[in-house]
C-alpha cells in the first residue's frame, strides 16, 4: 500500500510538472517565432501564451480525478484549487498588470517633466482569458496523455 501511495503522489506531481514545463516551453517557442530572438525571461517569467499556471493546476486536477475518481474528496479539493488559480491568473493578476501599465505611464510623465528617477513596475503579471483557456486545455490534454 505504501508503494502505491508513493507512486500515486509522484505521478500527479510529475504530470503537473510536465504540463507546466510544456506550457513554459511553448511560451519560449512563441516568443522566438514572434520576436526572432531568445529571451530566458520567457521561460521563468509570468504571463504570456499559454498560461503555465492554468496548465499545471488543470493537469493536477485531471490527474487526481483519473486516479481517485471524480467523486473523491481530493478531486473536489483539487478542482476548487484549480478554479481559484484560474480566476486569479486571469482576473486579479491581469488587472494588476493593467494598473502597473497605467502607473508606468504616470511615472513616464513625472520622469520627463520633473527629472525624477524612474522605477518601472512589471506589467505582464496575468493572462488574458484565451491564454488561461489554452493553458487549461493543455493541462487536461497532458494529464490525459500521461494517465490513460
């Protein structure tokens, strides 16, 4: 029984990590195609297409559902966790990025008019709904591929 529990946890963690890794690799590939250059920040940064947060939590919830069944309490917990992360990735963090963009414009005005030292805020914090949906789909596909 102990070996089964160990393998069960490892498989869910591995599937979750693989979904995240694939999403991050796709971000780099899309960035290289769009900008014709490589930037390591695309691999470790937040934001962009597809959402690696969405891919990871979707793969995790799908893996738990496959391994323990859709009626298990752990699947319910994993699903609710995934929903919170998905809404956060698209909603709260996306709004924070928009606010950072507006504040950066204000800082630009202040900097150019009053010669104040400029500290830029990170603008690419969250995801668009399409990026979240794409990441969610990717996570589910990765989990199904590795679990079935």
